């Protein structure tokens, strides 16, 4: 989320369920899991038996992720951070005036996964793996593979989203997992709890 003024903010339709369910599944085979969440629904704000870090903005999430990074870290970035934020956050509530329209100027946020990938290269961390998500409205494979390469990821999980799709919210969904080696693993449609289990098991096979 990104604040416009003290009472209004920008967000999206993501519930946070997928990230929460994946974190739960990873607890089954990873010795330590840190759950970093943004503006998710209340029931996905805390993960039992794991460290939970709550953030608001995209920049806050980037810094929180980096604070938790170290060697031998598997980062699964299932969040849906905003690509842009208002250039200026009003200090007081914006009042409705006589004008019937208002213009906001936006600036780009730093890309979390791309930034983390670059920092890992700079620090020389070993045995790290980065998994991203590509929520798309069209040309899923094309956009997912482009993001995979541009951000320096090991895997990317792609799915279709939008008001006429199933990716956001509580519904069933389908996913495709793309790798640097060119492999594609398709799963679904399934409830998100089962999709999370499939993603976790897929990653377990790669790293254990």
C-alpha cells in the first residue's frame, strides 16, 4: 500500500492468502521461516510459530526483506507490492473542492526482487534462491519469463489475475512455474491451500 494522505491509500485486490499458505507449507521442511506481510486481510497478518514482520509500503518491504537475507536463504516473494507511489504524500486530509477532478503524480518504487538480486551479487552471498510471482492479465508466459530474466530469479510462479480471472482473492486459481532452465510446471485449478502445497513441494525437490 502507498499513502495519498493520512486517511487514504492505494492498494490492490490481493488478499495475502497465497503468501500466507506458502509460508505455512514451508514451515514443514525449512528449519526457520520469516513471514513478511503487507496490507493483507486480518487472518493473514500473523503466522504462528514463525517470526512475523508487518510492513506498509513497498520500500518498507524491500528493507525488511533485505534485513532477513543471509547465505543459504530461500526467498519466496508472493507479495503484490505497488510499482508506483504518489510523488508527494499530503500531510493533511485532502479536501473536496469545487473542482470535480484531481490529478496525482506518481513515481516508480524500487523493484524488490531486482534490488535484492543485485545486493546478493554485491555481497557475494552463497546458496541463495529467489522465487518471484508474475500476476498478469495477458501473455503470461512471455511476461513471466521476461521478469524471470530481468530480475535475476531462479523461478517465477505465473498466474492470470483481473476482475474476470481467478488469481486474486480467495478463489481457486491455476499457476505455471518457470525456471532459468526453461522448464514449466503447470498446476491447477486448485484452492490456494493446495497450490501452496504444490509450490512448496516443487521447491523442496529442488533444494533438498
